[in-house]
């Protein structure tokens, strides 16, 4: 009876779980090389989760090139904790007055995210750090943006676009992980049950590449 109730409860709340996740673009093979737990690795594009993602490509205006990346590359699934936050860099909309004339200045902002994780398994934390290194040092002169599917803070335009479909809204973001704070030291058996000591929650910062004309 307990098992039946558990399955029923998970089915009831599965959509809500999807609303509060981040999918972080990775590369094939990391799940094996870094011992990523299976439930945190999204690579097979099938099932309910994939339907919810791909079903919104058209409504959200996801470009063909971005769709190709999402379809072909694996993603790390993480769940930002309640201590996570979103902030803005840049200029907010304002009015500018010159004599008797007042003009509206749209302003442009760049989203910045501070992500806290309750997760302490080394495979997940090492992956975030490894992907950040690959992205930020892609070449001697350039950075390769990381793609994020953000179900936690979707832009309001994406929320409105997703509402008629019944799918959980998300926003596709490209940017960089510019700061990582991991608890330590390591413990357990590498590749099997390795963890990080929990003196504090792991944290990382993500800054979006593109400016937005939003509030």
C-alpha cells in the first residue's frame, strides 16, 4: 500500500518538480567519467520531460540552432535551493527630461543568478566546475557560452507563451558560470559514494550573456 501511495504522489507532483529545475548543457561522456547519478543526467530525448521541453520550442521562439544543441547534447539536472536568487546588472527603464519634454528610456539589463544546492554528491559538483572550465577557457581568446534551460525563473513572456499549452514554462539562457564555491574536503569512495563535506551549501553564479529589455 505504501509503495502504491508513493507512486501516486510522485505522479501528482511530477509537473511541479519540473518547474523548479535547471538543465545545464554538458558534453557526452561526463556521466561515466564523473559518476553522475542517473536521475541528474538528462541525455535520452524521450518521455514526458522531453515532451514538455520540445513541445514549447515553437511557442518560445527557440531558434533552429539552439534546438539542435538541446536535442543532441546531454544536460545536467539540478534543483536550485530556496536560498538561490536572481538579480539584474545594467539600467532599468526610466524617464529622461529635457526642458518641458519627457522621453522614455527603455533600459537594458543582464540577468545574474546565485544558485545554492543542497546536493553534495561529487559527481554533480565536479560536473558543474568542469563544464565551467570548458566554457570559460574554450580557447585562448574566447569563451563558449553555456546553455541553460531555466524552469525556476522563466521570463514573463515565456510564461505567457507556455500557458495555453499546459506545459511548464522555461527560458533558454546562454552565459557563463563565473564563480563556484564548493564545500570540502572530499570523502567517501571516488566514483561510487564520494561526497563533499557539508560545512556550507555548494554555490555557483551564472551571468546571462544577452541584454534584455525587461524589468
